[in-house]
C-alpha cells in the first residue's frame, strides 16, 4: 500500500521554536518532512516487515532533523512504517542523499 504524499511544513509558534528550525549552512535539511509517498533514499525492497504478521510494512512518514541544535547524526531523517493489519510501527534513521 502506498499513501499519497503530503508535504509537511514546520510552523514554529514561539521565538524559541523559530530559532531551532533549520540549518545555518544547509537550506534543504530540516525541510524534508512528509506523510506517505516514498521515503528518500530507501527502496521498497528495504521496507521492514511486521514482526507479527511477517508482511512488508507501509511507509507512513519521513521526519527530518529539526536543525543544527537537534541534528540527527549529520542531517539524517527518521523513516516511520506501520502495519495496517495489527498497527505495530517501526522507525529508523536513514542517511539521504538529498541534502
Ligand atoms: Zn502486523
């Protein structure tokens, strides 16, 4: 199953939050958030299988590093997968090549 892609845009609501979003020297990292679609730098054959159902899981969301202060191992993203049979989830860090 593939969920249609929905881009997510951070909307920090306080000055403190505004100061942590994005990177000083990288305009792309920190903006690669979305629901559905296909994960950056990860093919469908690399999708995890559900531990209970033993079936490939559905890609649900990509969450980017927030910014310089909360960087995930050099601008990595979190890929989130869900099993629509039992609703278990898995998430892991991925280094993308879309910096
Ligand atoms: Zn399952």
